[in-house]
């Protein structure tokens, strides 16, 4: 069950990992009414430019959720949280010790707040993908494509979304988002398993990430990626993520959909 936004004022995250807290709420009308008063004037203006009602609700709930989540960590009022737009449009906080990230898909909005590490989060709604093979070719490395094809047909869609959320979470934690091709993120996979482990590793260029698969409603996939704020360690010998694929020339979109 997804907790209502009111529990945020009491500091109750859905997931509480080492140094990272994750909140997850439904972007519905009650949540929007509850969270909209917390937004800054420029955020309200941006929300007003969104023509689609569902997009407006997700944006308002995402920003309000981030303010509430950060306020519980900073010990200040949500309205006093100073948010800014960072590199590539990623929402940022002027704080050396905290990092946060927002994601939304379908009816869900997620926010992760991390201490002393970079964080990225992604949530996706399981759905039928048009041109699935082209999507896999564009986003997956050869060893990932082989892993997907080795799975029973019934398991491939869920596995692809787990892999996709892991990649997007890593790119968001790196700060560039989908301005870089997802195929450059290499996820450590275990042959013979139909799901990603609850915790695995991934690599993007010289950065290494801890990837966490988080519980969420069954028709969604939710994944968190973290790395230390400073220097990423080199990949150990034999690590299948120690690779640097060719860059894709595919189309690019904004770094953070929030």
C-alpha cells in the first residue's frame, strides 16, 4: 500500500536504506491539493504551462514531495527548502551533504534523498512497448541483450523494465540523465536469473554505482542508484561492467523528467 503524503510530515519514508530514504506517493487530486501550496512561484508557473492534467499533477506532486522529504532531513519548513535547476535541468539543492532525485510514471511519483552520495531514482509502469526490438538494440549492451533473449518469453518484459530503470537511475545519479545513451551503462547480470538481484552493480564510464531494486506496486518497477560523491573506484578485474561501449547517435531527451 502506498502511504498518503501526510505521513511525510512525520518523516516516514517507504524505503530506508543506508544513507538513503525513498518516498513514493500516488499523483492524484488529493495529493496535488495537499502539496501544491508548498511550491515556489516559478514552480507554479512551470506547472501552469503544462497542458496535460496528468503531467501537471505529476510535476506538482513531485516538487511538493521533494520539498517535504528534504524538509524532514534539513529540519526546516518545506517552503524554506531552496531548490534550483542544476546541470541539464536536474533539480538540485544548494547543500554539500544532501542529494535528491525525483521520478514519475503513470500514477506514481518517487523521491530519493541521500546523504554524502549521489542518487538517482527511476520508476516505470509496465506496458507494451512498440518496436521493442529497436528499443532493446538502442538501449542495451550486447551482454544485456543476450541475457534478455535467454529468458523465457513471459519474463522478458518485466526484465527489460528492471534493466531500463537501473540504467536510467544510474544516468540520473551521474547528473547527465538521458542526454547520454543508456547503452553506455553496463549492468552486472547473473545468467539464469529472470530478475535483477535486489542489489547489483553498474558502471557508466569511470563511475561505479550500487543499484537497488525496490518494492513497489506489482505493475511498476522502481530502482535506485547511488555512488559516493567523490571519486568513483576502478572496476575490479573480471568485472563485466569494465567496458566502454560506442556512443549511440539516437535521439536524446531531458535529463530529469521531473
